[in-house]
């Protein structure tokens, strides 16, 4: 470099030092091992992995681990003893067990009430799908659950706050730190607000709730769950941001930032960046690195976003415009840029999912409105090139799950309950539909 020449580096660019630290840390971690059943999968076909009658000639998973509903803490007599004569009679008659934290819907809301999930690559030898959520009046439980890919079994990672009476949950029960007395967060509708940090092996929820019920109160206070210690921590409050219902996020591993855009509801107003590293004087962890105006005022609800780590661009699937857009994370203050598309492109839908497949070096789009179909989006010279990944004539996981569940469902919702798991020789798309339906898997590479 000639003397006297100064290079201006954006504060949002990953520096060589940061990139090196991240690479070194990742190299020290054990990579997930593909589950043995993956080798028997055909490309482009969905399979049932769990439940009473899984595919691939797999045996049923053991009773008590077959479905997400098997881990409902309300059905554990040690956690939820019958406290009244009325409740004892209900149970003797074989009716639903009622818990103080039930809410209006109960445990099925953990999937149906506008909630997502993460794929945690370091939770189990092949990783796990981790589910948490509730929101409004639907469910007040803060329990966390994981589906282990290697064993194909569900387990409850944490019981959540089960020590309160009915007055400890819902409207009128205010918790300024957005946490129950046991340290677990009041569960919001997670939408697309939850992501996974592989190096920290932690679930990060961008926003909190200080009160649930029919008029919940959101707060820009991240909540972080270590999947190693199963301990919750909270981030600092960002007073200038309103992160309300309907928002979306993506995890930027190069910068170690969770980028998030608020929904429109109740004045959602911000596009933000949060770093989970470091401990603050007040005991909170992490720091806010930027707060910008909402990128999509009036149309921000129920979109999805995903960073393409090779292109170093954040892509958004915008259902109201039926298109893709992008943002350069080096210039987060900039407006979104609409992206031209070619190929086999579906209508961009509300409540969809967008993830990244390292094996394909492509984004992967999925919406429950498309049934079995999923799509790869390859970035080629400024154009998004779409192609189908699943056989439309094969098993339809949406229809199959709807036939099996006994609960009312929000059929169009996907959010982060569709995720991509990457292994050395195979990439798998995973789908959690309902609390009493199988987990589904699609081999995409």
C-alpha cells in the first residue's frame, strides 16, 4: 500500500482479527455428525423421523419421547399436582390436566401461537431442534424442549417457571426484567425473533415481555439461553427501540451480531443489531451495536430474513411485495434493494422461513402454503436463481401433520420451525409442525 494512503474501514465490516478469532473458535468445536439414518434418504423427498410410525424402516421412538407434547410439564404430576377437588375429578375422567401457567390455549400454543424454533448444531451429536414460546393469553409456560436428531427423541430441557399460582401469570403479573422469578423469560410469540449462536451454543431471543395476557408489553431486552448450562441471561434494554409482534432476525456469525427488524404492531420502529458478548455492570450481557429506522414501515410483519455468509448480504423475503430484497450489512443505514429473480419461484408467502445451506451455498426458502415444496435460491451475478428441492408428488408434511394432530392449528405458520442442518456429506431440512405430529426431514444435498 503506498505511503500516505488511508483506507476507511466501515465499523460494520468484519475485521481480519474478528474473523480469525471466530474461525479459530469454530475449529476448536466438534462438528456435528450426520445421523446414521440420513444415508438412506433419497434427495428431494420428505420423511417422518419420529412418532408411532416413522419412515426409513426406523422403529418408533420410545414412549414419552415420540412427540413434543410428551414433554408438556402440565402432564407431569411432580410438577403439576392436582391442587383442587375439581382438578382431581377432571383427571380421573381423563380430561386435560390444567396448570396455573396454561393460558387460554395451553401447551399446543408452543407451535401454533406464532412461534419459531432453532436448529442447535452443538446440542447433541447431530444437533437438535429447540422450541420455546408462548405469548399473549395463549401460553404462559417458559419450558424449553429439544428434538435430538441422533436419537430422534424429544426431551424437555427445562421445566420453566412452575412455582406460581394463577396470579403469577398473564395480565396483571408484571415483571420489569422480563423474567419470571426462576430467571426464565416470559414467553412471547417468538415469530422470527429467535436465532442460534453456534460458538456460544446459545439460543438468542431478541425481545422480551414484561407482561403477558390480552395486552402484552414488549421490551427491547434480549434473552439468552446457554444450551450447555441451561441458564438464562438477559441483555440490556434499548430504550429507543420498539420491537413488537411480527418481527424477523438473522444471525451474522462473522460479525457476531443478531440483526433484527421489528414488526409493525404497536408502533414497531427499529432495525437493530445486538452482540451477545461481554458482561455489563448491571449483570446483563451483550451490547446493542446499532439502531436504525424500521426498513419496512407498514409492511414489516411476518417477513423472514437470512444472511448469505459467502455473499455477505442479508436477504429478505417480502410477502406483501412478493419479492426478495437485500441489505449490505456493511451499510445497515441504507434502504433495502429489490432483487430480480429467475427460475422456479413460488409466491413469497407470509409466515415463511428462510435459511442457508452451506453444502448448496444457497438460501433455502420454505412456506407451509407450498406443501412439500422447498426452494434453493442461488446468488448469481446480482440475480436470485430459484430451483425446486422437493418432489411435489411425495409426502406432504403439512397435510400429513394436519391429519395426525388433534388440536386446532395455524396451518400457514412456519417461521423458524423449518431449519437446515449441515453435515460433511449431507444437508437436511428439518420441520416441526405440531406438538403431536412427527418431525419431518428433507434431504437437500
